[in-house]
C-alpha cells in the first residue's frame, strides 16, 4: 500500500494568520461582477460593463486558486458575484471547486432567479449551502427593491432547495429604514416556522451610495436588542462561520442572524478572504483595493502562489475604517461579492 496516496489529505501547513493573529479558513470567490437585478442598495441603475474590463478567471485558474488556498488551511469556499449563476459554466466551476482536496464545504450566494429549476443540479455539483437574497416578502416591494417581480419564483426556489436537501439554507435581507424595516416581524415569523436561517444585513456604505446609506441605514444592534427582548438568545459561533451574531428561540425552528459591520469589534473575528472574478486578492471588503495574484494562477509552482498569499495576508489591517466614513476602494457590493 506504500505507493497509494489519498487525494483528500493535504500536507500540514502552518495556519494562515495575519499580523493581528486572526486565522483564515474561508474564501469568498467572486465568479463575475455581472448581476441581472437592480437592487437599490447595490446596483440601482443596473450593471454597466466597465471599459477594458479584464476577463473572468477560467475554470482552471479557479481550480488552481482554490488549491492554493486549501494548501494554506482554508476549507470553506463561497461562490459569489454579482450573480454567480450568470456564468454559463457555473456548474463546472462548482464541481471543480468542490473536488479540490481539503475543501469541505462549498456554499453559494444567489438572487434565486434560477433556483427553482436548478436547485438539484447545483446540489449535485457539490454545493452544500445556499444564501438567497429575499429583501421583502411583499411582491410589490420586492419588485421595487430588486427591479424584478420575481418573489413568487424565488419562494418556489427555496422550496426546491429544501427538496434537494441542502445542508444549510439561509435567506439574506438588507434592512433599510423606510423601505422594509416594517417587515421585521413578518420575516422573523416566516423563518420561525421553517427550517431556515434569516440574515439581516446592515446597509453598508460604498463609494457610490453615501446618500442612500445616510437615509436608509438601520443599526444591527437595534435589531439584536429587539429580538433579545422577545426571547431570542445568542447561539455559540460555529466553526468557519461568518460574522453574523446568530440567535435562536426555544419555540422557533429557524434562526436569525445579524450582520452588523458598524458594531464594536466586528473585525476581531474576521476569518475570510476575497478573490475577485479577475484574480485580485482582497483582504477586506472595505480595503484600499485588490492585489493581483492572477499571474500565479497561470502556471508555475504552487509554492510561489501560496507564498504570495501568505505574504499579502500578513499585511491585513486590524479593522475597516467605516466609522471614519472611509469605505476603501469598493465601488459597490457586486464588485467583489459583498
């Protein structure tokens, strides 16, 4: 048996740490910055292709990138966009990522427009967890927020995802003052009776939405306070989990999470890195820009790729600068997957 090698066992590597001692296990991989929705908090005027836009990473470049990160101990990958399923080779990408040794969980974030018809195919391609954007349970308001009258279609997709036996299904809702904040109770009731999780996300300021942020921002802590007053209790943080504060209730089937980047010490537990669709490593959603690692994804030794990643991660800032009104170089959330 000495000549056999198990493909799922990687050589042990030193943990991937930054200068603050944070350990990274989670990669958010943007497959495209193109989106077919026009969400008011992200792309209110729709997607506009920039001039001289670099090509998206190929399947082989993605495989090489994920292999490099896996070699450094990252074991969870989330496929994001834009809308990732707009790539015609989306399922090929999912199969490639899920087959990389060391990757134990592949998740995706989607606006749900193809979910009803493709849920089982996506599950079969190796995706085990879904996040679905549902910013309102009112059809007219959903259309107003997203630019598409597709709420019924998305809800059918959630049912299809449950039938396809995904390990985790979460609904994402960006909570906006004067837009959908009056639906908080209805959304909580919706997941309380279903085996789903709901994530309320604070509106985040980016380079193109300062006025919108000022008018619509709802502090996540106010939602946490309200839920705790109604008997919801904080749950222990799960391995590899994102930044949400998660709450459960003794009588509820579902759970509620709050993603509040303006809260105290939000960055202290950061465990994620971001790779853009054109091969730039972003150390923070609100950093000063991405660093190009694409040359390392087109050949050469994997050791050079992992050394470059390790060196860049060592320079990660301790925290974002949102409280200073500085959202870095991020033009909008679709650009690197939120």
